[in-house]
């Protein structure tokens, strides 16, 4: 199993590659508990105390390691979508810098595009400011009315300074929170 984790999992250090070790570790842990139990079987108080400590440590470790899995990963997307639903017209077309997660569109109850977009599919991050500007302008010509960034994509505004400048000149920031920023795009005359 160790060779599997080290050789096959090399470069792919996801925790799932370590799952085959769980039953083996549990077996060794059970043997260790049986061994310790046989050594302290003469003292009932010690056995009860160690059992409580063991169960308590399992409970504490389970809470510490599982608790982050229950934090809502898309809360900022949900909140941005609900705000877009509240402040935009029903026919508004949204551009969402959301790393391809459709949660914003679901809660906004609006149509739109992920940013960057190619053939209606999320196309990843921009290679430079010019590509981001070109994509935004293409979507604006197609009718996009609002652009939204979430906390996970705020870095775009720092990493692509020319894009941020273009956005400041061609859009109005209408809502800003620590979770999201919503811009109203200037309309394009056709």
C-alpha cells in the first residue's frame, strides 16, 4: 500500500490515494488496543479511564478533521446570486467570474456566461489583460449587462491591471461586499 501511495500517487497527492491504508491502520490499531487491554485488564479503573480517553480523542479528532467539510463552499456564490436577483432586471444577462460554478446563475435566476467563456463553456483564466478585455467586450456586444466577481476571483483585478482599468472606465461598481463585487456594464449601441 505504501508503494501504491508513493509510486502511483506521485504528483497526485490527493487524500483519496491514502484511503486503502485506512483498513490496515485500523487493524493495527485494534491489535494495539487488544494488547494494551490485556496488560491493564487487572485494573478496571485504568481500563475505563483509558477507554474514555480513547473514545474522547476519536471524537475530538473526528470533529477537527470533518468540521471544515461542512463549511459551505459556495456561500459567496449563493449570496452574489441572491443579490443579482434582487438588483437586476429579470432579462439581465450576467457575466460571472466564478471558475465555472453555476451557483450564481441558479440563485440569480438569470441567464449569462462564465468568464472567460468559449462556446458557452467556462474557458479558464485569462492569459493576459487583453484576452480578458476582448472576452468581456464580446460578451457585452452579445447583451451582457452585469459582471460579478467573487472573493475567489478578486485577484483578477490585481493580476490584470489593464483589465481592471478598462473595467473602471466601462462599468460602474454597483455593489461591493467582502464576498462579491457587482458591476453594471455600459450598454453597447448596435
